[in-house]
């Protein structure tokens, strides 16, 4: 599902943007997961913790950390998600080009202009979406190709991601949030609460395990195997 963040310290305009976004969802028959932020530092904290949105709607003029600063930080982290600026002035239009902003919305919002901005953002997502995710590992962000992921396994508050070439990543993220990042790719199946499996790498499924093409065995509870088997056959058929 496409994740959208709206960051504006003005309650009226933040609510207006959210209402217009939900109307866009209804009119365009699309589904978004929408998070709103009334304080810019809260969005920065989310970014620092590894949360990445597909679309950012950012007010430029906010106390403390401005929307332009957030946009610059996103680009510095190589996060290419579309950015739509929300503003009462065109003074920063040239700066918006510098961070490759998708659109520039003047307050008060005009429905047609809002929809134009969202259409451009959606087109950008579709045309630039590659088979990879950006995830925070330790203190750096890594772009991980989907094809490299074999499976993910829960370890307390972390997820262990098993990649090809015997590489393993330990990431501080919930299984639910990680699956949200991967669910756009139909090859991933959440197998119970503990595992997320890339069906493309499975060679066979036994009564209590998944066997991957390079010979790796993943032991599984008997109860989750029927669901995995059904997902496997549905995916390849």
C-alpha cells in the first residue's frame, strides 16, 4: 500500500490536505495509508527511525525544521519519493526545483491543482518504482534489491533479513512495518508472525519447512505451512 505523510504545523491546512487526499483516494479508487504530523521534528524522528513514505506533502514554513530542510535531508539520504510542497508563497519555488519537488501547492488549496500534484506523484511512483527498498541498517540507509531477499525472521524488536551470498542484516523494525514495505511486491508472503518469505527463492515446501533454491532450509510451524503452500501455488499459477 502507498504510504503518504502530511506535515504541516497549521491544523486547518493539515486537515484540509488530509480531507482532499481522502477525496482523491475515493475519486481515483486508490488506497493510501496516511500519517499526519503537526510538528516537523516528529516526521524527522520517523525518518531517523527508518520509516520511509512513498509521497511527502510538506509545508515549507514550519517552526524549527522547515519543510525544505526535510526535503533536503530526504534527498541526501537518497530517498527519491515524490515531494509536494504546501505553502502560502512562491518565494521558494527555485529551491523546490533543487530538491526535485514534484509539485508546489499554494494555500488555500485548489482541488484541481491538488489533484494535478497527486497525479504527478502517482505517475512518478509508477514510472520510477524499481524492485528495491531503502532500509536503515545500523546508522546508514541501504538500498536493497528485492531479488536478494530470501526471507526475514523476527528477533525480539528486530528483523533479521537473509540475503543472497550468505549476507544477513539485523534491522530495528517491526514485522508489520517491514511487511508494509514489501507488500507492494507480490512475491512476498507473511508466514505467521515470525517470517516473511520471498516465494521466488523457494524450491520446495515440506510438511514443516521451506527449502530455498540454494539449499537453505527454514523450519516452520506445521500450522503455517498450508497457507504458505497455497500462496506458493497461487503465485506461480
